[in-house]
C-alpha cells in the first residue's frame, strides 16, 4: 500500500488534501424539475427556433421557447454514452434553453462553484452507476448519492478559472477547424465542378465510369487481436476499416495489401464514404479498393467520387455499396491528369491545415485532462 503523504487523507473518492471534504452530490447541488417537451420526428424538420433544446448528450434541436435562463449543470439520464462515453454526458448550459426529460438538471448550492462541480462530474466514470438493463440509465436516486469532493469555495473558483483557460483555447481551435472545413467545402464546390479552373487548362471535362479507370477490389478480414494499436517498427502499416473516427484508422499491421489507392466503405452506417489512402496500407473486408497505375487514385478523383457515392448506397437492410455498383458509377473529371494533380495538391494542402489544427486540439484536450487529474485530486494545490 502506498504511503499517504503528509497533509493528505484516503477517502472513498481517493487521496485528497486533509482540508477537503467528501459529500454526496445532493449536498452540493439542487436537482431542478423541468417540463417534458417531446418532439416528433416530423417536427424536428420544421422547427427552426432560437433556443437550444438539450437532451441526454447535448443540443439536439432548437425550439421557440425556453424554461431556463441561467447557468446550470446537465447530466444525461440515459443512453449508450453512460457506458462508452461516445459523447459528452455532463455539460454546462448557459443562456436561455429547454431541457427534455432525458437529462438531470442541477444547480450548484452556494458552497459550490458551478463550473468546478461540472468539471468534477465530467471526470467521473458512470458505468458503475448504471441502473438500466436494455437501455443504460442513471436514475435520480443513484446520481444524488454520488460522492463528490468539496475543496474550499475560493479554491474551487481558482481551479475553475484555470480550466476555463484551457476550455477557451479548445473552443478557439474547434472554431478554427470549423472555419477551415467550411473554406475547404467552398473550395471543393468551385474546383470539383470546374467552375474555377487553373490557368493553362481549358479542355472540357469528361464523363467516365469507375470500372473503366480503376481496378476494383476489396480488403481482407483482419482480427483486432492481430493488430497493434501503436505504430512500431514491426507493425508499421496503417489498417483502415469502415469507421469514420480517426479517418478510419483502426490499428497497425506487419504487412500491407495496397499502396496509393482510394478506399470506400462497403457495408454499414458509413457505406459510401470515400478516402484517398497514401503510401502502403492494409484495409479490412468492409473496405472496397480502387487501384490505378495511371494516376487516377488521387485526391481530386476521391473527392469528386465522394460527392455522389451516397446516392448509390442500398438501404434495404444493412446499408451497402458493393463493387459492381461502384464500378457502374459515372463521374465527370478533368481530362488532363496534370489538372487533376493540381486540384489534388490544393485540396491536400487544405487537409494538411485542418489536420494540424486537429492535432493541436487533441494535444490541448490531453493537456486539460492531465491538468484536471492534478487539480481535481489536490495533487497540485492552487494559491488563493
């Protein structure tokens, strides 16, 4: 057993400073009642309100009415994110908004800082509090009795100020990413339609069938247990799957199947997603592959194709876009390979800028997580 250093104590939430307390959530916050406002699917397409409508994992709509006009803490009451945290479960709501019956609404009591309490609650793992069977659920009684830390209020406020600095930096980078993605989208609309041409190119674009310019194949089954989650000297080739998270990267393998090709997702929710895969890579059996020894596997063609593939996905049962259907798709492309390459170069530069920002975002979030680990346990104390 590790020795507890002087000035600290062991509690049910871990080792914390001696002058901190542990209380239950019901002592730190008041649970507010709120009205139910179910929205039918058809209504969601009609309502374009000005007030955020919160559910179990954040804003799900905008409505024309509100029931809260203050900063409050929301905790998702049900959903898969209780178990796998696929989306945010705890968040701070500001301004005027409505909350449906799938989220608990809490107001910090006078001896707690709202932001500090929200950050602590977000740091917790909630799977052990799940009371659901088929559907994960956090009932009010269980949530009310979750143990929480209680530093002196001034220290809470200082910790909140520090973490707010990181949140502002994260929000700024997220906004930059959104702006760069919108800029790329506008660029694509002009370049991939031929509305804007580079000087030196004037040939009419040509319509081609995918099977006439590519060799069409697909990846192979590969168990997750055979991959490495980290890139190493032995496991150096990226493995791509049907997922969209992390650009489809699911691990690394010791061998590769393809090089400089275009892939698309053949089965599942992401069927029809198209990506250019540079260099050597492996892909699983839910990825179709377009190979070309004439240079057609470039970002220009990949982006043009990605604009239309969803129109060819079969949604009978499990969504699918099979090889024969892909082969029959017709697209209009620049006749000149140098023009394709010029467009690809510009789009690649736009992607590089976005990826740099995304890497910065990941780093900021990791920094905040490490900072929270130290501040919310009292391992590092702040001066007040």
